[in-house]
C-alpha cells in the first residue's frame, strides 16, 4: 500500500485497488500545504503587509511620497493650496511656493459654477516661505486663492483683483520681522519682513539740515 509521511504535504490518489499513488498537496512547492496557505502582501515596506502571508497576493499598497500609511506627513505640515474660478469657464493662473508651482489653472466646469483646483503637500512651517499667485487671463477678478493648514485655518489668501492680469504674494510659516535700517544698533539683515518701527539707535535720529522744515535741533544722526 501507499505510505504517507506525516511531516509532508501528501495525500493518497484515492485508488482502492492497491494501485494508489502519493499526491503532493503543496502545489507551489513552498513547503506550505495548500490548505494552510495564506494569501496576502509579503512586502514589509507596504502599508498592508501581512506577516502571516505565505503566498503573495500581488495586492500591496504603498504610502504616497512624503506621507506615511495613515496619510500623515513624514516631515512638515499638511497644507492645501487652492486656486478658484468663479465664472465656471476655467481660469489660467498659478499658485507657487518658494518658486515651485503647486497649482496650475482651474478646469472648465460649466458657467456660473465656482470651480476649485486644490493640491495638498507637506511643507516645513518652521521656516518662512513665499507664496506667489499669478493670473494669466484678462478676467482676473474671477480668480481667488488660498493656503490652509490641516485644521482648515487660512494661512494666506487673495481675491478681488482687477481685470487685465494680476499677481500677489504672501509669506507663511515662521517669518522674522525686524529692523533693517543699517544705522540702527539692532538691524537684522536676515529678516523676512522689514519693520523699522522696531529699530533702536545709539544716537537721536532726525533731520540735521537746518534749512529743512523738519529740522530737529536734538538730532544726533541724520535719518535722511
């Protein structure tokens, strides 16, 4: 008769006349019996990796660049850049961040329908960043834009432009506002935003021209 090994994936062919043969029940030869196979993703870097899988189901899924499997940013914060057109006939324009175009144009959607083209991406708000809007069409009053964070808070936006083309700019992130007057003792030429009301001076500032209407007799340094 046929002798089956207990430690192997084997079965009898079923013949009852003594002519039976041993039949393998490990069709793919991987050492796992067919009845014990578990189909699943076997790539440990995939979001749906199955450590128990013995057969690759060819169904692995992966996180998008810059994100983890839960949709969270690997670094920085999730921002949404949106370009909208209010008339519905599409719009030509761009919304950029640090000179890289994030959103380009708004598609046609049917007249009298506001359409928005939005793109989400991760950016580091620990630094100061430049947002630039440019309208490439005559009816610029139909275009508006915004940058929002993951909570929906608006970090920058613009609208109400005149016709004939338009451009706009804003700063977002951690931007430094400081004095940039070279005559001040606290000038910061690395500042992102200049505010000379913050300046302090070693000498009293003012007009030192005695012929000027604003001549200041107390001035120790001419401030132009």
